[in-house]
């Protein structure tokens, strides 16, 4: 019996910075200002890929409004 490998749907702060193409420092600032969606779990901030995609989409819409 094989165990299925769990696919991660969250990113660490460093991975989120790489995913968004911005610096770790900027992600940290956005978290502190509560401007980016994240969850704090066990002292670590985690970012759902889907939430980051929605965040980017919202930022794009605001830029053309």
C-alpha cells in the first residue's frame, strides 16, 4: 500500500517573496501592515498560493481603476 504524497498549498515567507518576485523584506512589511493575506501557524507565517494569486489579481484591478 502506497502513501500518497501530500502536495503543499502554502508557502513560507521566503517562498512567497520568490513567488511574487519581491524581496523578503517587502513581504515582511506587507504582513506587518496587514496588506497581504497570510496565516500565522506555530510562529511561522504561511501564504496560500491561491490567496496570493487573488491578491495579485486585486492589485492589478486597482492599478487600472
